C-alpha cells in the first residue's frame, strides 16, 4: 500500500512538472515574426503582402521594446496594441495605421491558430478610420522656429539635435532611414548620405552645405559621449539612439518652439511640398530622392498643400498681362 508521504511526493512532483511546462520561457518576438513570415510564404501570399505583414509585426515588436512593454504574447494586452496604433496615427497617415492594424490582426489570428496565445489582444478592437484630411505641412517660419531651439547651442545634445532636425528637414527621409544611419553612411567631403529604405533598397542623397556643417559640428562633439566607439551616427545617454529616441527629440524641440502636431513624418510631407513648389526638380528625380517607385506615392505626399501650390503657380500665368 502506498504511503501517504509517497502520494504527497508524487502529487508535488506532478505539480512541479506542470508548472515547469506552463512557465516555459516565452518565444522571443523576433522568432515569432520569422515563423509568421514562413507561414505567409507557405500559404503563397504575394511578396508585397509578406513584406507589409512582416513589417507591421516587427515594428510593433520594436515599439514594445522601446516603450518597456511586454514582448511575449502571453502578457500582451489590448492597451499595448492600441498604444502602438495611436502612435502610428500621430506619426503617419490614417491609411498607414489602418493597414498596420489589418496586418497585425492576421498575425494574431495565426498566433491563436498555432496555440501560441489563447485569445487575440485585438479581438474587440476596431480599425482606425481613414481620414480624407490632407496631412499637415510646416511653413518656413515653423521650420525656423524649430531649428532655433538648438541652432546656437554648443553642448553635445544641442549639436546632435540640430543635426538631426536639419537632416530630416532637408532630405525628406523616413524615420528609420535617418535613425539607422551609421558613420560610414555619411561622406561630408562629397556632401552625400546613403540611406537604406523599404525593402532594403539603398539610395544616395545630397546634403546641402548648412546640413553638412551641422553634422560636422556634431561629429566634432560626438567623442564626449561614452558610446562614441559605436558605428551608429546618433548617440544618446544610453547608447545608439532608437527610432523612438529620435522621435522624442523632435517632440521636445517642437514643444519648445511652440509647435503642435509635429511628427517625423511631417518633415517628409513638408519636404515634398517644398520640392514641388520649387518646380526645378524633374518628377523622376524627385521620386528617386524620395525613395518612391510610383508616381502615385509622390502625389500622395504632395497632396497636403496642392491647392495652395496651384494658386501660387497660377500667378505666373501671363493671360492678365497679354489681355
């Protein structure tokens, strides 16, 4: 007959074994993203769909890590995903936020089907509404106020922030393209910057003299940062800066300048608007500089002040003079 002690010991071992199974280390976000991408390829999704879905998942993972939020599915809640979507609505267009929303829904559906999580944190979430309102562009006065917050400073932070602002304003690059810059990507003597855009496509961009000077002044101050041995161009107190760290700099400087509703993507719309107003760059060259494959994207980014540009262009018509 089995003793009471033996039965108790068996039950304890059984509970410990169950706990060991239940408390297994959660799968890393990057590994889940890779598995999801393999699933998409196995179900014969188009390359564009695979790219869009995968990018949404990886961006969510980066956001969660940067904000100190859970990066395992078991602890992920609706509020965490909503925070990411809200950030997208502040940084990007409502259409982009809606596309990311749909991509993440597919990811969580897959995770539930695979038994990685019992319920999707997006189960009762509604997609963001797509706004028809043109995105904001900044006026030249707005831009001058913004750069004035750090233009005259001589500290490491002031020189870094000024260089970051000028690079965004004068190149129209995406957030990740500038945030991910490395020292080797910058050639100040030739006034050229090489960025890596969507689909790992690289392109060379010109740097105007004032932006070259701003970056040069930052690089001369850069050795005071204890992480200066890093090849990442932009450094913060805790090492190479993330996308979110760069974003926080812009938010802080915009607040100092008394500007609201400014995001990193606002610079891209503003750059496109200014380039179209200039009317000296052929559209094909503008598309190359902006990293767009189709003219449709150029039209989308240039929609913000299209009517104002048309009125300005109309003033150059000679009908009145010839009448």
